[in-house]
C-alpha cells in the first residue's frame, strides 16, 4: 500500500464507520481553522507575551494580519506552496505567526528542537531541503553557524530577534520580512486566498523530525487533515471555552504543544507564552491560567519542591505536609474507585486542603480547572497527589505520528493508571504480542523520503504500530505497560519492562531520575540521579558531613539509604524483576546532554553508551561478592 493510497483511505471525508463524521462547516485545513476562529471569537488578547516587565496583547485580527503579511513576504522571496521552511527558535508570537503564515501559503514548515546538536540541525535541514531557516537570535545562530554551509538548499536566514546580526550573510530580520510582505500584499492578496482555499485536507502541513529513543531522526509527514481532525476530535470530550486562559510552556517544535496551540485557537482561548522554564512559576502567578498542558516531569518537580520546602522546615511542618499528602491520596483514590469518602476522611481532607493544598493551587495561580499531560508516563502517586489537591490531571497518550493524540482521559471519563479512551474517530486494538495499534484520521501520511520506514510502521491491514505495549479494559480504557523496544531480557531469559519499575522507584523523595539497566545481564540494576536538595536536608538532620553532589554519590551511607528505598518500594515485584544493585549519578539526565528526548523520554541506548563504565562496574563488583 502506498503512502498516498493510505492517506486517502484514512481520510474521514472518504470513509464511514469511524465515529462521528466531520461536519461540512468544520475547517478543511489549518488556515481555515485559524481564520474561522478569528472571525468567531475576535479576541483582544488572542496571543500574549511578556517584554520589558509587562504583558503585551495581540488581538485575533492582529494575529491574522501578521500571519498573512508574513505569508506574502515568503511568497515575495520566491517560496512556493510545497517548499519547506524550518523554524529553529524558542516559543514566541513570531513562532506562531511563522507557522500560520506557512499554513496560509501552502508551505511545509519544519520545526527544529532548540536543544539539538548542530550536526542534527544540519541533518534535518538537508533531509527536508529547507530553503529558509527562521532562527531565534544571534546566540542560536552562532551555535549552528559552522554546519550551515553544508546545507545546500538553504538560501536565507530570518531572525526573530535581529540584535547583532547585521554581519550574517544572506539574512534578514522578521520585521524586514513583514516589510516585504506589506509591499507585496496588495498584489498577492487574492493569490494567497486562492492558495489557502486550494489546500487539500491530505496536503502535507508540517514535517516533524522525531528525535526518538533510538536511531536517526525521521521526518513525520502530517497533513492538514491529520492535525485539524485531531484538534476537533480532542475538543469533543472537553468543555473548553472562551473563558479559558492557557500558559504555553512546552516547546512548539513538538506536535503536542503545537496541536495544543491550534486547540486553544479553535476554542477561542487566550494564550500566554511563558518567558522561559525558569520563569514559569512567576508567569503562573501572573497569568493565573485555567488550563495547563505539560509533561509529567513538570508536575514531579513541583511536588518535589513542595516536599523539599516542607523537609527544610522540619519538625511539625514536615509531618503535617506528609499527613496532608497521604490524606489527599486516600481521598482521590476513593473518588477514582467510585467509593464514597467517610465523614472522618472528609474532615481530614478539608483540614489538609486549608493547610497545604490551597497553597499548592495558589502556586499554579489559583484558577486551574485542569492540567493535561502526555509525552511520558505519569506515576499513580503524582496523579493522586494532584487530584487530591484539587488539581485534576488528565493523562493522554499519543505519538508524533498520530498528530499526536490517540486516547485521553477527560472530565467525564477518567481512571487512575490509564490514558483514557480513544478520542472521537480514532480506534485502537491490541496485537497478539501486546503492541498497541491505531487507526484514524490523525495517523500520519508517512515518513519523509523513507518509504521503507513507512511500510515497517504499519500492519498488513493498514493499522499504525505504536511500538508501545498496553492493555485494553472491557470499557475501552487503555493502560500503557511499556515500550515494546524497551523490554529487555536478562541472561536467565526473563523479560523485564523497565518503565513500571522506574515509576515505583521514583516514588522515593530522594530520587529525581532513574533508569533501569540489565539487558543480557544476570539481574536488573538501576542508575539513579538523586534529589540532592532532599539529600542535603537528610544529611543535615542526620549530622552527616557531606557537601558536594559527588560526595553524596560516593557515600556508603547515602548509597545504603537509596538501596533501602528501592527495596522497600519494589518489594512486591517478582524475584527476577527486583533491583539488586544501584549506582548514583552526579549529573541530571537532560535533553542537552542527549539522554532525553524533547518530551523527556529516556534514550536508553544513549544512556547505555554514556554510562557503560558505570554499568560494567556494577556487574563486575557483583561478581566479586
């Protein structure tokens, strides 16, 4: 089956029996989605950004004007529908203007993660054949300057922030592009309208290179219909409204935040761009969002900081915090399982809410109706803690190749430990080996310039193979049990799923990150990045003379503490699954370090290579005993 044939078969406009059909008045393409939303809602604060200490507002009309002007500017540079244009920049209104301009002009945009190494940026530019590269600022340009001569199709660099870029050859500022657009728009206005109207639902809208946890990045071709159908079908299970305000935190270079942006626009929400990850707490307090889309690591870090603050206070305050958390978890668990909280638990919950949970909600601005998370597994503990604190978290599941959402919990249907039911018009099934397979209008067109990889991604009857392993409950709720490619086998022949065990270990307040290892070894072991702040509090309480992170990682008493924590949290595992040895790592695993994907999934192959000596030492020491 060819890529194009598959796209036609999967189009909801050509197929029946896949749930509710799209209505004729719904958008045909992304340009149509943005224009209809602007006409319908006409917001005075559609997009908002902070500069020079204050928030600036961009109306729906200004948004449209900027995007149309930028589109005209791109056409005036000789870019034509179907050409590729890359964006290498952090989130900003200009990022969204550029993306929308490309959609208006039938141009395929290629977002590039700002954390990628120069050679990876060059690979994407060359593989996509991008003619124009939008760059955030001079500092970002300097990082990749040396590899740009290798990118033969690249013609022009356009800077969102032009400060200090006067000497960069073949470049211009975004403002200059708008100037060109303003000059060309009178003559191109009708042509732009024709282009936008002619964009077919099955036309490619964007080319997203998945960093993946293994191998070279591959360009995922997502069509206008892929993205638009996903946005509309996701919205069907939620009660989004024009009264909602969102803080954009995740990178727009990932389809999760990009689709969320379209969803915000489609539902008439006001969007505020976070200044940076470091500024998120300040921005939350200022913006007071009602909706927050984030990855599990954000919520883990918020809880970890709250826990640390309580531990540093010591004594009664720490005990009250711990009591409140356990109370909230019990209360949330009762609600999740359909039980009725007794009078005593209700009283305890009310006290815990007044003393602790109200402060946690205030950290998020005090107005949150819900958080939506995906990209990686959310632990049951974090789910219960936040739900118990009155901050509902809706966990979903999907991939770049599915635009991205396949399933999602929602305010009506949700359950602990699951990622919800398939969204409208998506279907899933479980293969004989446990792999989750999906079909629906959100499934990608294919892998760019890689028909072999495209064919390998589908079953013989055309279902997309997710490479995730899961279980489907009788009522249709999906539970993810592991990544198919991440399962490893011990030398004794036993298969182990690392993710569930890692989630158990991360429940320790002393653990920041953990990676299970042990493929073709006698037993599983764990590489652990400790929560050093929590260890410092512990060391002070115990009178231990330890100061540096390196000393903590080498201290027999700290290693013993973590070993006891691991043993206690995993005592219900089968004998062959139990972690027999640990090693503490001084440096946090990061996107910049190459160990994590931009959505903070562990790149296990990279971790295995980077920490080969540490892993070998674990097993060599075990042999000596």
